[in-house]
C-alpha cells in the first residue's frame, strides 16, 4: 500500500487562510507518497480539513493560535495527529449532526467520522490531541464484461 514512508510535520496559524495551503500540502504528500487511491486521498483530506476547520473556528474562535499537524505513514495506512491549545474538546464523545438533523453547518464531525477509521482524543496539559487513522481500502479488480 505505502509507496514510501513519510513523517511530515506542519505548524501554521489557526486562520481560515492557512487551511487551503495546508490542504494542498496534505493532498500532495498523500498523492505522491501514500499509495492511497485518488478517492481515498479525497476522503482523508476532507476528514482532516474538517478537523482543522473545527479547531480554527471553535478552539480559537478567531482569537489566533497555532495548530500542529503530524502526518505519518504506517503499514497499510495513515495517521494524522492534530494538536491545539484551545479549550478541552473531545470529538469522540461530542454529538455530531447528520442528514436526519438539518441545520446550517454542524456536519464536520459527521464527515470526520465517515472518512476516518478511528478517531482518538487526549488532553495533554493544555493541549487537545486528536489522532485520525485511516487504513487503505481493498481495491476491487475490474473485469470487462462483453455484452454480445
């Protein structure tokens, strides 16, 4: 699955303007190094982007701060660790909105849960540490079928 091992660390301001640049870096690393399919890369990027957006919007509420992200390959998959110094917030126990509960916004946690295999949370001192894990999905072999 993994083309090569990688361990990438990013630190950036918790601002909306940073998110597009971070997304581009993550997407490039995964496309070039991970061995995930294009659809899997998009799922992973979406889940991570939603996590980062939530930190920017809720943990710092526009007051500034930094976000640290570590991207790491592992046999058969990928891990991301997101750290911030906002108020304690455990995304593994928080209520996630969904299609059956319409409202403006509030779908971020649902998307993260749908795109990742595992989400874990720890509060370490004054830091939130969220770990996102995704394994490669088995690829179906395509077979041509002739309709004669």
